[in-house]
C-alpha cells in the first residue's frame, strides 16, 4: 500500500500561482511587478498592460488576472 500523503501532494502544483500588479515593461522582455505585500520582482513576459494585475507562476506571466479587492484575514 502506498503513502496517501505522497499521492495527494503529487496532485498539487509545485509552484504557487501568484497575483501581482504590472508596474513597467522592460526592454529585455520582462515586466516589473508589485506584489500585494509591497515587494517587487521581475517576471518573463509583457502580455499584461501596465497597471493591470497578472497571474505569475515560475517567474513567468501566465495572463491577466481580475482586478478584485484584496482582503487579508489573520488566522
């Protein structure tokens, strides 16, 4: 009998899907992003307009994200 936790974890993606706001496009084909916590990063891709939110996975822009309000809950 195999380990159920290993089977379950194999179903989950290894890299999380993040949402960030695009603040600029760079000349090397990357975009500078602003994360909800205040941090900045760069990701490959320029397909999302500046000022819009984008889905980010594995340091690459996956596409446009809806502009929904951010709600933070502390548990």
